[in-house]
């Protein structure tokens, strides 16, 4: 996230809290919550992935499933077919 390391981010938050050290155990949680909130309210272009695939329909129940990348957390999927925009 940005140009600061995780330790530097903790130092900045601690400084904003007046140098308090009694909340050190909660700093990672607070930073993670802040990052989640930012990710929810802003669309980051670098997190968007556009993939083109073909679907092989065989008329079975397996047609309902699409393999997704395992290294990413998926928030939404939009299916665009060539005929309908």
C-alpha cells in the first residue's frame, strides 16, 4: 500500500495517537480495517482484471460453474456476451 512499509504506517498512526504505546496490539487491525474501507469506496483500476473465455455448454449441471483464479479475492463478475451490451 503506497510508499510506506507496514512498520512505518504503524509509526504514523501511533504518532497521530499522541505516541501512545498501549494500543500497539490493535494497530494492525485498525490499518487492515482502514484498507478494507478504502477498497470498498474506491474502484482501483489496477485491481480490475478483464478476461476473455469461451464456455463449452454440454447441457449438464457442470455448465453452471466457471473456474476462477485462486490467488485473488473476487468481489464481482460481469458476463458480457458479444450480442448484448
